[in-house]
């Protein structure tokens, strides 16, 4: 497995955070489970919270990838 540049890794404990694809796949599973229903309120809240954390991990990976692309092309980061 190729090692990724730290610039693309999420800032929060990169060693413990899942990779982008793993976080995305788990997030999709969380969404499917929430959409299917049949969970208790506590289970649904726990799933929602997990989904929020996974979405943040994915966004950090994407932001890191954008920074690397901007650095490689010499472009200034887009103002968001």
C-alpha cells in the first residue's frame, strides 16, 4: 500500500482516522441504516453522530487533496 503525504491526511490524529475510502464507505452504510429505519432513537442518534464524524473526516481528506493540488499547480487556495 502506498504511503500518502501528510498534507492530505485529516488533521485529527491521522494515525487513528480512517482513510477517505473507508470513511466514505462507512458513511454510506450509516446513511443506508438510517434510511432503512427500524432503529431505536438512541441507535439513530449514535448513527447520526458517527455519520457526522465520518463526513468531517471525508471533508478533511478532500481539503487536504485540494491543498496538494493547489500547491502542485501553483494556484492560490480558493476562498470559501
